[in-house]
C-alpha cells in the first residue's frame, strides 16, 4: 500500500470515555472512531461497527474527525444507527465532522439531527474554530 493509500485507509476503533467529564460520577459513553474514506465499499463495516456498539451500550458516539471522504453510503449507515438506537432506547450522536463530511451532513440536514447535544457534550463536539458542531 502506498503512503497516500494508507493515509485514507478505512479503520474503526472503539474506546470508552466519561459522558460528562465534569461530573464526580458519570456513565461511560462508547466512542466509535472512524478514519479514512467512508464509501460504498467501507460503509457496511461502519454500519456493523455502530450496530454492535449500540447493541451493547446505551450511549454511543461516532467520532468522524479522522474521516477523509464521506459518501451517501456513510449517511445511510449513520441514519441506520440512529434508528437502531431509537428502537433500543439508546443514545446515538456524532461529533468531529469536518470538511466534506460536515458539508454533506449539513446539506442533508443530518448534522443537527445526529449532533444532539446534552450538558457536557459541547466541549467534545467543538470544531477546530472552537464552535460546537451545528452552531
């Protein structure tokens, strides 16, 4: 694989973080971090990763800050995850969308729907300019 191909290679990883870092006691949030290109070939893997995360955790965040390309197939995976979370009574939101990814989410109207903020989330949702996503 070339250097540029490695840079854009799709990858998903997961970790837990406090849902409210300022609270003395806070439930964990499961974060699914996506990197590389999300397209027709990789969106099924994203969907599967989000589905398995939602099935085992009541609060799931999809971090998109490392995404380099985002297609309609990625939108479909995010909408599916939101619907699955709603059916399960879980919380699902996104953060960190930049560039073309953020533009696509904004054009489709999904940026605000999927970026539902609660107290304590504004800091983790800040874009490089310091403004919360959706502002």
